[in-house]
C-alpha cells in the first residue's frame, strides 16, 4: 500500500460551486479531463492545500468549451438553473453531476491530521463541512484511473474509501 494522504471530500452541488468561487476565486489550473485545481495556503497551520474538482468516469470536455473556461461556464449555468437541471455548456447541455462528482481537499506536502484538515476546509468554505474525511492512497487511485484509461470514478472511489472508516 502507498502513502495514505489526509483527505476530505465534498459532494458537488451548485451551492458548492458558487461557494468555491466566492471563497477561492477562479481555479489556478484546469485540465482537458475536467479537473479544476486551486492551490492555497489555507491549511490548519498555513499548509498548502490542493482543492480539486473531480469529473465522473469517462468525462469528456463539452463541445465548444475550453478547459480554462469550464469553471466559469458551469458557474454561470448553476446560478440560473434549479438543482439537478441541465445547464448550457458550450454546444451541449449537461447536469452538474455530468461535469464534477466531488471536491477533494488535501495537503500538498505536510501531513495534517484529517480532522484538522476538515476543520480548515470547513472554515474556508464558510462553515460547510465535508461529506467524508480520512486518509486515501492517491497512488492506488491514480493507477486505477490510468489502468482504465479514465473510465474510473475517482470521486466514487474517494467516497467509498472514506465512508468505510
């Protein structure tokens, strides 16, 4: 087994996307596979945390949307749509669940106790607590994702791992 990283996970909904924008601003980096990433020095003792939105298994970028614009396009769509409704994303309509499943938060270097990480993430997001907290083996999950050529839900695997504890 690889190194177990302290991690907390949030199920994605429109309110979370809006809260990310209000609390962290636009993502630092965006990927064609759908990930949106923030790196912030907002851990329990000032540690650098990575905040990462994970797409569902088999995600492909909506036609007409640049990866660097995905967060803003989704943000605009969820502001005007009822929960669970499809939103306009470039030349397609998708639900939020078809874009991102979970937000994962973890330290980039320092080992932080999972409960302290969850408390820091909760504070950053204005009181919204994570859905699950614990430790996960990122190496194993990455190997599974690569082995299935992206047809693997990292978000579901994170939740399953953390909720077993």
